[in-house]
C-alpha cells in the first residue's frame, strides 16, 4: 500500500513516514497542494491531508482530489473546530484526525478507511490459483487445496494465507501480517508468526506455499 502524505512540516512528515515504514507501508510526501496533485496516481491507496498548506486551502485540495479519484482521504490537522470537520467531510474526506494524535490510532483509521473502500470480491474472484492451478485458495470456504486435496490448517494459519492472498505476488511485511491476523502491533508475536508459517510449509509439503522475502516478510509461492 502506498500512502501519500500531504504535509508542509518536515519534522511531522519525517516522523510519520518513519512510523508508517516500520508498520510496513510505502509513503510519498508532498509539501504543498501542487505536488500532491502531481504525485496522486493509480498506486495511491490513502491520502493523509493536512489543511494548512502554503499554496492552497486543504479543504479545496480535498475537493480536487475527490474530483479525480475515489482514494480514501484522511484529513490530519490542528484545526479542531466542528465547522472545519464538517467542511472537510463535505469536501469528500473519509475521516478527520486532529493533531496531536496517537500514531497507532491514526494507523487504525487508515486501516478502517481502506477496508471500507475495498470492493467486495464476487464469488468467482474469491478463489486464488497458484503454481499453475496446483494450489487453490478458497477465501470464502476458508480452504486450501493442493492437487485437489484439502490441507488441514488452523484458523490462524488460514488467516495468514488469506492475508497473503489479498496481495498476490507482493511481499507482505511481518508487521502487517501480525497486525491483520492478531490485531495488534506487539512485536512479541513475531515468533508466533514464524511458528505458524513453518506449520503451513510443513502441511503444504513440496509445494512450499509461503516464501520468505529477506528483510521484508512473506509472500505466496506463485
């Protein structure tokens, strides 16, 4: 996921970029409205928008972004007045966070708006095929079939596979897996993740369902 940070304060944006990177997100940063419009693209999945920009009012920029894209927009600003919230939401923002904020709450809000914006898969797209069809992942039936035979996965093991299946061909950071499967940012779950991945690999036999991407996390073996 790529997050566009629209913020003119270098210290604020640098701290936010560092936190999001540790949480497994790629970021790009624009310090004004013109740069934000230039950087906005098909790969932008969330916009974090400050309202106090040097070249354009943030609410007007929000309206322009919404005119171009349905990307989720979270306004992040020191303006706490109810009237400002109403203006931002009416301009097309999906959420409104007032500074100073807790970064973990902001992360939860980012995840919430992306969940709401994610299209519901039709049943025909809820099956992921890998390794020339030898591996079939049924996200609705919560089954993994290898050479037409179901393998027995625990609930957490399947949850890990399901998260990876939502990002086909992409290395998913360990932090994101822990957050989505265990609903926590506590790094103490890193060992549990490794144990579960090891179990999935043993059960998938020679197909080695999950690959390790060194320094990042895991991805499905395509």
